[in-house]
């Protein structure tokens, strides 16, 4: 289909064109960019989250000794943000990091920065804290100059919490700050420290949370013990949509060890003094018969399932330029299955109703939203609820954290004065958490006689990835209580961030691009955000197509990419990684050995990431051995090089697990994965033998989100290496050993 | 009834039912944070502790079955101020992302190095196979185990 007829078709068929643009917009959404209730921008001219919280005392307080307390509305999710934000604050305040205490998201104490999601934390909070700290240092220097009666140019911060005048006199931050109010709005142009001056940014400050995590300190919400704490377990059927037929309350309340049985509509939870008793009671009650109280799950393939549902077609790109005629074309379809977040620690929350204040401790990515949901669910004034983030196990999106927080709140509300700890069991997490959505794409592209890509038609089908709860209808307990809160209708996230459409707009310079997002609001399986959203399959599809086109053209896959890439930073990460990998010198030394690459700039707005991979395949088993992975990333100004490397290494390994192992399956009635044997993920034997990450520094450039930049390129590089090794294009994830074996058995 | 167990060299009288998994006794009665609840099925290794020097899943080990064998947890290897060699190696390699699996990883690695002080890379991978990490920290964990082995051998400090 050429661009003209396609546009005509869309117009003629009366499909709503909800969003159309020919160039990617540059503005990003605030507050995580993945739904949630985003904070209101009060000062749009200020950088990062200063837009919504412009006053300096929202971010930084200095005490009499000169120690700084810094407040962030973002949460530590294991991505190392606590350490990176501490480095940013220390640098711009010009204090040793040990003199900075960072407070992470707490509805009573910190700004509302929306979700901690979408690789936004450095962009939103890092930028806000950096500029707020620069403002504070500017005010301190001015005040010190006034106190010492010298010119503003005659004072310098020394990096130890003192300010020195050119005549040698010194004054401390604490003394200087005591005469200053921080209740002032930030200015957008407070001078930032430059790389040549850096003492903390750009260095590898050891992660602040690792000592406790390696020695048994109280590091996680799971480790919290409050006085008189009770243990709760929810009582549910095996998976979403099932309903238990439980015995009468009086019978359950008479069971040995029951402190409280909470039932409201179809929600049920048992509370005990001892945790193991709560687990045993839960198991006895969950042995009750269950029925399916929803429409049956689809049992077909991903593409078949999605395409059978009604879609709203959203035009993402519709660009055309006169070009030479297409000569050779390639068409491919790609899919990704539903994927579990697979947190190692099942979701947990604590809640405590004391007098009229309900406090909720949560590891949700949306702490302020946890508070909103609880207010809605319990019909309590929001001021009487405080939500505090405490670290959980890595969540990689919306797992059961939001559900369990609302459930703990409901249970605690019925037990005034007693703190309640609720943890899901592993099988409840697998059975009830929102999954990462299954997706499908179709690509039709063509080359002209000079091997320029002159046709690019791209279609992507997906459910909403953005079902973050902001009211009670977004959590399971809200749907279960009587009267129940309806599940809100799913909505797409508009570009430039996108959800199923994320990264469906290639960064490459292609003269003709038609990209349509077939947005499917009806969700046959409960889904929400999983790390990188649609970028995983979209990058996989685009980068697989580039290798197919390079094969058709008979040119090197790297060259085809460079021939179509004008963005210098994109070219640079590709060239850097290619060089370190030895791409130009690669040589197959064995059969079933292959080399592949993948590239993307996350959302076309975040970090640039290029990944090169070498694989070998065991002929008899189809097992894929990833021998070497070389990545290069450019995420702007570098705060923590080791932190960035850690995130990208993790993204590569996690992506390889998704790509080669993972599919959350259903039969008509139930989800089918309840443990790690039925949902295997990558283990040590199969992780790459060697991974190297090069971080390209960009002094003075804005921070670009890095945490999710590797998911798409890593899966794409693997598929391209497998195609190089076997001559077979694998288009449907997971590409399991069995799939590979079946494909090569006839070679 | 009470059950007597020895954890990190100290004897404790526990008022739990004998069917209680050791994990719940460690976490709830002794208030030790090291061993984590992951799956309750012995499939992920987050709960790994040592019984008589062998790495076991505390989530599927009934406390009543331990008898007089000695239990060691992450807390028994060292402290924040004086971390053990394996703990220190994990810190030096910055081998954690969320860190939820790391306590179990350290305990499993410790058991290997006590038996085989200088394992091959292949032996390390095979030995660590039962423990799951979801963040993708595997490469750093393997480096940390190698580092700990080198420190024990005096090759590096």
C-alpha cells in the first residue's frame, strides 16, 4: 500500500485521526509520562519538576550545621536513583554527599512528582534538584558576600560546606543559611557547576542502599515491623476474574488463629497475629470452590486475539516525499506475548489507622496515587491519609503494588490502632497482577534502486499500557467491594511518549512513513505498564526490518542504518559500540554462529542505545549461547557512570529473558503460570558470557532517561544475531530453544 | 510447644508449630531480615540460608525438622561495619539493583566458596543456578563471586 492510497483509505473509511504529525514533538509529559494523576504545572518556565513545585523549600532545607535535607517526589526502585539524586544535590550545593540526606516520596513531606516511571526520574527530579540546589548555592554565596562585606564575585564555595572570601575568611553554610528564607521561587538560570568543577557528579559514588542490602539491614518494606503489627493475607481464587464461594463469616471467624476476617462484597482477607497462621488460614479458605466471574480468556495467538477486538486507529506518522520507485520490498509481522513483571518479592504493604490518620507504606511507583485510591475506596478525606514509599523488590512497572496497598488500607481501616502488614503470595502475584500487554506489528517496507528505504508502512496493535490506578476502580479491591467501582476505560498515552505506540516512530530519516496505532481499549487479560511499554516490540520490529532490508540490499546492517540516520548522537553510539565490538572485523568461525545489532533512542526523547551481540546455537537443543554483548549509551550529562552501566546491563539481561523465555499463558478459565517452573525466566547458566557498556559523556547536556533504553535494542540484537547464524528470521517472541531447534533442524 | 534452634551461633527457644517454615521463624520471631520470602516453593532462592554449611531454601524447611543442626543467615557473615568477604565483594562490585535476591545470592555463593575456594566460571554458574534475579544483575553477581574467591586466595584485597 503506498502512502497516498493509505491516507485515502483512512479518510474514506471515516476512521478518526486522533493524532497526526509529521515530526516528533520535543516536549515530554511531566510526572513519569505514564498516566497517573500528573501534577499541575505552576511555573512552566522552570526546568524539570520545578514546574509543579517551584519553591526552593519544597526541595532543600539546610540546618544550622549546614547539613542539607533534599526532598524528591521520586522513589528508589532499585535503579539507584537515591544515590544519583544525592550526587546531583551534593554537586550543585557543593557539599560532600555525606552531608546530604535524601527523603524520597512521602505525601506529607515531598513534592508530588507523579509516577516514578518512564525513565523520567533524572529528567524530572534530577533536573529539579540540580537547579534548586544551584539556586540555593547562589543565594548562599550572595548572603555570604553580604555578611563578609565583599563583592559577590569574591566568594567561592569550597565543597566542604564553607564559603571562602578572596581574603581568606570563611563562613559555614549553616550560619549563612540561618539568615535566609528558602521559601522563594527558583529562578531558571541559577548558574550550574561545570564538568571541570565537578567533585561528585560523574564519579562512582557507591550506591547508598547496598550496604544494608548485603548485610541484612532493614532495606525493604517487607522488613518493616511496627509495634503490635498484625499479618493479613487476601483470600482469592486462582487467577483474575475468579470468585471463591467461601463459608459463612461466622464459620471463618471461629477458625483457630483468626483475629479478624474482613469481607466486603467479593473481597476477603484474613488477619492473624502470626504470619504463618495467616498463610495457613488463607490456604484453607482458598481451597473453597471457585467460579469464573468474567468472560473467558482468549486462547488463540496474540495477533489473532488482538485483531479480533474493535480498535481505534490513531495515526502516529503520515509523511511523504517524492522518491524513486520502490524496487524490492519486505513484509514482516512480529508479536510479543503477555509478560509477567515477575518481581522476586511478592507485593507488600503496611497500613495503620491511628486516631484519624491512616498511614500507608507502599512500594508502588505512584505514592500520591496510592493516597488518592485509598481516599476514593474508603471515602475518607484525602488529608487524613498519608502514603510513604518504602522500597520493595524490583517491580518494572505496575505489578501488584498498587492493589496490595489499597487492600492493606481497607483492612487496617477495620482494625483501628493496629498496624497491618499484608503480603501477596507468589501465586497470587502471578494470578492477579496486571501483565505487560501482548502486542502485534506488521511492517511493509521497500528499497529503491540505490538501496534507500522509500516505503515504510507500519501498523501496531495493542491494549493500553497505561492503567495506573488514580481511583478505586483501578485496583482489584475496588472492583470487588460493594458497591463496586468500575474498571476505568483504558486510554492511550499520546505521543511523543506513547504507550503501545512508544517508539513506533522510527528515528531514522525515511522519506515516506505511515505509522498507525490500532488502539484496543477492551482488555481480554488484565494489563498495565511493563518496563519500556510498547518500545520493546516496536524497536524489535523496526530493527529486525532493518536487518531484513540490509540482507535484501546486500549491504551491512550497520551501513544501512547509518545511511538513514542524520542524528549525530545516534550515529555516535552505533559507531562507538561497533568499534568496541569489532563489528567490521567480525568473522564467523563456526556454523550457527551469528552477529547482530539493535539501536533505538528511547521514545526518540530519552537515552540513545546501541547494542551488538554475538551468539552461538547448540544444534541439538536449539539453546542460544550469548557470548558477547557490547552496548554504548548516551544519556546526556553523566551523574553515576556505574549506575548507568548497571541499569543497561540489567536491561539487556531482562530483555533477553523476555525475548527467549517468557509468555504468560491462559486457558479459557485461568491464567496458567503460577510459579517459576511454569513461568521460567533466564537463570545464570544462560546469561551472556561477557557484557560491556560504554557510557558516552555529554557535559552540559540535559539528563536523558536511561533505565528502559536497552529493552528494545537487546531483543532486536538477539533476533538479528539469530538470523545471521541461521538464515531464519524469528518474528514471534518468545524465541525459545524449542522454536530455534525446530527452525534449524531442517537446515 | 517450644523448639530449640541455633542461629548464627546463638541458641533460641521458639514457640512455633513444627510445621512453620524456618523462613517465618527467622523473619518474624528472630527479626532477621536477611532471608527473604520470594516464592515459598524453593524455586527462587531469595530465602537461602545455611544449615550445617549447606545452602538450603528456608521457605520449605520446617523448623521442626532442623534438630540440633546449626543455622547461619546473612547476618552471620558480617555486619554493615564489618562485612564478610563475600558481602564485601558484592559491595565492591556494586552487585545489586533492587537487591531483593542478593541476600540469597550471597549465602549461596558463600556455601560454594567454603567448599570450593577457587571454582571455575562454569562451577560458579552451575552452583548459582537455583537463585533467581529479575533485575538482570547476574553478570555482576558472577564477578562478585570471583572477586570473593580471589580475596580468599589472597590474589587481591
